[in-house]
């Protein structure tokens, strides 16, 4: 081997071990939410700190810089080039942030979540404001270190969605906001469709969730489903686990969160097996990840065709649902309601929640909005977009955990995922014209195989926007999603 | 701080992280046996290799040598002295073994278990012999590196039971063997007591196992019970998990393996919380560990007093057991049968299985017994001690996994545990004269609290034999165990 080839081999071997350790850290997180005895929390904190410290040391290992330099000018395959792009990005990022700042951020955000939870329970934003101020301050400093004179917010955003910029998002949201605000006004002027009623036993919900997971292509020989307080998907490669939860009166919560997590999990499971334990062996960005969970959940799972199949399944399992046939069931699944909480929002209102957060968090990071004024700013903006006031902070700026743990630049990736899902669904329907006939039989394979082939198998091979562009044959815009939402809800609400 | 104090603090901080990483590796092992999707085996292999590689690098980190040297002559507490003794032992061991030998051992033993499983399934020792020869050869080399001219076998034994020697064990077994061989002859000449009959549903067995675990003091807020193919206990500190299994016709298998694992788990759970994530924060040796599992299982769990309570519990849950009252139940629990398998052996015969392995493995390591002759040697020795021939290799030298993964010097710690349990039970009964009255009520607290106070809380503070000596007020000998077995089985079999 030449010196170049040796450096490349050494770098990739080192990276493989790092990826494996990253998987272990992820599995510990899964264990914490599903299996860990409650008395083990403190010890688990030490264990997580230990493995994170090992991972941090590896990510900043100076040998990475040497290996990268030694591979300059080497002939490389497309996959090798992509692997090195990921490694270089991660290494550059780690080197730009001073160690003391990284440690301080880790320290502050490890306790701030507890303060947030307490403030939310007490509906007391003032008590949380000083903690949040410190988190904002540290993330500003980190963003400045990363941006090197460029946009601080973009630098933070780049952690979750490489290549995305606030300007681009602002243009996208600028197109979406007026149309969604207008549509939600019209929809809420109409009488609300009837909701579900009946008895939904926990065991039956869990069994149905398992059936839905398999229906959407989740491979249980390389995964498992457990109960947790919050649904999530965890792990890559051949060990991708999801969780679900049940509420006695709301089986849709269990079923649609399961389909959502299955979207995330199938993305991971369907990545080319040859990329396992390399930087290509996981979903390429939060936005692309969310596009998979959203298209499974919404464009497929909440479609008229699929809900007609689900209606029959649920009637068989739970008996009378208090609804007059599959069309009423479809309306119940897609019911638009006045609410305050992002995670419970329907397809129409969801992105309005995100835009609100996007604008406020940019102002926080830019220093234009003092943390002390956040609660008021939230209330003003919410009333403008939703048409009614927020009664308390736990329904407003205290509802999400994200900011408390320093996740600034993360929220917009949810909407980006929705926009990508809109584009993918349009392209999918063009490629698979009889999709609804399959969905009405509970057969998602034509859709999920298309997504596996066009998006999922590539893992981290391409840049996020490029994956979507290649899959759709055109660069993503909000148009497809807006047209889909307007058509769906105009039809449902007879506008 | 002085330079000495700084070195000590740095060393202990480094060690704490190593201990936390060791706990993570253990939890991965637990996950593999209980939760892991079957398709994830290969990826898990990479993950385990990655964390073991991190642990190996830390255990041989040259800074440990520098820190140890810098702390020479420092005033230290008893606990600090003990921590450093463990660290020094581990570091010296790691430094003595050449890296290539350690890597080759890891490589060979990672695949040899598969060969063993296949050979056992096919009853084909000849197919396994070349693999085992290589394992023996490598462990001989390792033992030579560790022994530095001393006894190779003792060096290997020291990994599991620091301070123990083959000479000492030989003397102990020399006292035990004739008395146990004689007793088993007498017992098997007598008519066998009746066994259990009835229907033992899986859910009821698992529920009863959980009840037994709590009865013996297992703290479920810092542990959990799951099903696995083989029962085991895993973890230290505030996260100590056990597994169990059920067989439809043999509930004792489930119940007594649970009590056994609870003994191991309570040892870990009851260690002084201040020792957590230090070298003192886990059981001090395999022998002392086994003394706890054995005394829980046998001297307490299989006692006449406790089985009278268990009889009532089981009758209540399972109905008629086909036995004529608690005395017949006590006889069924302690039934001595002709068998070949160590893990299923009763209290009387168990140690005969160990002695056989102890003598054969010493001969293998000394080079006096070629691996090719192991099967024949096993058969000859078995017939001598048990009185009947071994019909096939899977009932003979292929029954245990240990040697296939290089565990030479491990088997005798099982008997050492039994001997220690005998001594502890004698001392316990002297200190708690009304023990049987409590056990007959299903109250194990007087016994388990005595063990927690005398043995378990110390963790790794004292040397293994010293823990037992201090708890019993005298150095351990086989006398107490032999007297207990002879009295129990003479009574049961009316000798």
C-alpha cells in the first residue's frame, strides 16, 4: 500500500470504531427510556458521560487531521469521498469549538432540562429564563466559533441540516405562511368532524401498532418495539429500535406515532448494508429523516386509501368506533382542531408552529430578542397565526424541550422534512399511478420500496438536498406540500 | 494539592471513567442475551470489539504506571489503599501480557465458542480438539507471561480468585473427595424420593420467581428480571439485572436459578454506595461471589424451614404438587439423582464435578494431558467418582462452555464458593439461632442482612479469603460444608 492508501485505511478503521461506540451510546439512551431501573439514573449519568468523553476525544483526535492531510490527492471511490467529507466536517467542527466551551455547554445543558421540566410543570417561565439565557449565550458563542465571521444561526443550523441556510428557509416559510394561515381560518369556520369513540385496550393497541409497523416494512428481525413515555427511533444498521405509547381514549396517538417512528427506522434499516458503521451508515440529515417519517405518517398513513383499510382493521379489533363508515373515519383521522401544542398538531397547522419557533429562535440567537421577553413575543405571534390567545406558558414557550438543551436551528428541519415529503409524494404518485389501490389493501410496498430505492438506501452518500433533488427529478420547493395540503383539506372541509 | 495528591486524584478519576465504561460493556452483554434483535449479532460483535478495545487501551495506559509511581509514600485511607491494590494488579497483569498475545487470544476465543457449540451439538470432540489445543496453547503462553517463573496454573487462577493457589485447592479437594464419593454411594443405594408433578404455567413461574427475588432482598428499583436462555446476573452499583428461564415441568429450575442469581445480584446491590464506579464497587472474586449465590440458593433456599414456606406458596399458586406434605416437598427439592451435567447437579454431587475439571485442566495447562486424550481421561475419571460411564461427549467434556473461551482456573472458584458458603452458614447460624423460625415464615432478612453486613457491603475492600475469615471469625476450611452436607443428606436419606 502507498502511504496515502495506508492513511485512508487507518482513518476508516479508526472511524469504524468511533461509529460502533456511537451506536453503543445510542443503545444506552434507548435503554434509559425503556428498560433502566429508576434507581439507576445517577449511575447512568456517569456512564453516559464516560462514553461521551471517549467519543469527544476520538472526534478531536489530532491523528484525524494528519490522516486527512495524507489522503489529499488520492484516487477515491464516490463512497470514500463522501465518507471523508463527513469525517472532515465533524473534525473541523470539533476543532473550531474551544474545549472549555464544549465542556461548559455539556455541563449547562445536562442540568437545564431538569429546570425546564420543573418550570413547565409550574407554568413559570420567569423561573426558567435565567437558565435559558445562559444556554442561549453559550450557543451564541459556539455559533460564533463555528461561523468564523459568517452567519451564526446558519452555523448552528448546519449541525442538523448541512447546507441549509436561514435565508433559504425564510423564503420557503414566506411562501407557506400566508397560504396556511388562510386555509386554517377557512377550515376552522366549518363544523368539526366527529371524533372516534369506543374502548381501546392497551394490549390491542400495542398489537395493532406492531401490525402497522410490519405493514410499513419495519423489519423486526433487526429491530424491536417497546413502550416509552415518548415515542422515538434509535440506532442504525441492523439494530434499529422504536418505541410507542398508548392512551386509553386516543388510539391514533399510538398508531400514527408508530408509523412515524417506523418511517425513521425504515430509513436506517434500508441504508446499503455496505455503509454500516461508516459515516454513510445513517440518515443524512434531520430534514431528510423527517421526510421519511412524515411521508409514512401523513401522505401514506393519513391518506383516504390507507385509512379505508385501517378503518376495517380497527373495526375488526375494537368493534364500533362511533363513526359512520370509512369516509367519516378519514375525516376523524385528519380532524383540524384548535390547540396549542406542536406535537399534537395536524398536517395543516404543524408548520405554523415551526415558523413561529424559527423566527423567535433566530431573534434569540441574533440577540434581537432578550430571553426575558420570549414569553410575550410567543403569545403575540401565536395569536397572529392561530387566531386565539395562549393561556399559559406550558401551552406556549415552555412546551418543547429543545431550547432547554441547546437545540437552536433544529426546529426548521421538521418543516423541511414536511416540504421534502410533499415533493417525494408528488414524485412517487407520478411513478406509481395505482398507489391508492395498493394502500386501500393495506399494501404499502409500492411506496416504501420506491422510497427505499430513491432515498433511503443512499444513507449519507449525497448532500441532503441532493438526495431529494435526485429522487424527485427537481429541486425541492414548498409548492408540492402546499398544493397537497390545500387539496386535501379543501376536499375534507368542503371549501 | 501536593503532586502526590494530584496524581492520586487523576488516577482515581481516570479509573472511574474506566469503571463506567466497563459497566456499559456489561450492559451490552445483558442486552445481547435479553433484548437484541437476532439480526443484530454481527453489528453487536463490532460494538463489543470497539468498547473492549477502548477498555484495553485504558487498562494498559502508561499514565497509570506514572500515577502509581507518583503516589508512592502518600498517606492513604484504607479504601484508597485497596483501590490502588486493584489498579496495580490489573495494570501489572495487562503490562505483562504481550499485546500480540492478548490480541491473538481475543481473536481465537471469539470464534472458538462457535466451534464448541457445533461440536457439542454433534457430539464430536475430535472436531473440537484442534481448536481447544490452540486455546490451551495460548493460555499456557499467557500464564507463563503472568507467572514470571512461578506456577502457570496459579497465575491463571489468580485472575478469578486473587491469592488462591492450586496447592491450597488440592488440599481442600483432597479432604472433600473421599467423603463426598462415599456419601453419594450410600445415598444412591437408597430409594429415590418422589419428584414434583403438576402444571406449571410460564406466567405463574415468572410471577413466583419475582416474589422469590424480593423475598431474598433483591431491590427491583435498582434491578430488573428478564427471560434469557441461561440465567445470569449482570452489572454493579445501582443497575444490577438478573435473568431467569422457565421449563414447563420443572419449576425448581426457574425458582432456584432465580434465588442463585439474586444471591449474586444482592452482593452487588449491597456494596457500600461510596464504592460505586471504583475498583471496590464490585464483588471481590468469583469464589466470594459464588458463596453468596450458593448460600442463598442452598443453605437458605433448600433448607427444610424455607421449603416449608415455599411448599405453601407453590400449593397456593399451582394446586396439587403430587407430594404428600412439606417434608416430601423438602425431599423432592433435594433429590439426588444419577446425572452427567454439572449445572444440574445437587449439593452433594456438585463439587465432584468441579474436582474432575480442576484435575483435568491443571494437567492440560501443565502439558501432562494432551488435548486429544481429554475425552478418554474425562470418561475414566467420571466413572471413578460417579460410578457409571459417560455415554457421549456432550454429557462429558463438551458440556461446559468454559474451556472453549479460555476459562482455565475458573472452575475451582465454584467449589471455593460452596466451601465459603458452608463456613458462612455455620457462622450465621451461630449468630442467628432462631434463623429457621424466620425462614419458615418466608422471612430471609435475618440471614440476608447478616450477609450484607459481614460480607457484601465490603465489595473489594479486603482480599477474598480475608472477607470470609473476618465474617466467620476463622479461616475457611471445607469442614463446615462437609458436615452440613453429611448431616443434611444422612437425615434426608435415613443413613
